[in-house]
C-alpha cells in the first residue's frame, strides 16, 4: 500500500504527497484533524500526489467544506489530473473551487 503524508508549512499552508486513495484517505483525514488543518487550512499544495481515486476526491471536497464551514477558505494548488477528471465526471469542480 502506498502511503500519503502531510507536511504543515505554517500559516494554514500545507503539502500533501503520495497516494490520495481509499487506503490513505482515512489516515490523512486524521492527520489533518490532529494538525489543526481540517478547518484551518488556507492552501494545500498537491503537486506531490502520485495517485488518486474517488476517495481522494471525496476527501478534498470534505476538507474544503470543513474549512468553508469554519469561516475560512481552502485553495488547492496543482490539483492532479486524475482528481480533475473525476471532479468533471461527478460535477464536483465547484466543490473543489476549480
């Protein structure tokens, strides 16, 4: 199983690397929660994401929703092509802010 990792960069910025899949999404969600980034993130760099599936898309949509519900915003940098393709198929582009 390929892993995912979260790197907090301060001031609500972070980077996600590795696979964003059904296997890694729950672990990443817990890392976001533990790091205060679940509702406090402002910018996430996804350029290091190597694989993604619909669970990864769901995680990103839910993460952005949590940030918006908390009165903030979350922008994704370098959204993977696979996530964008899934978002188009499911009409989720707006939920990603794309």
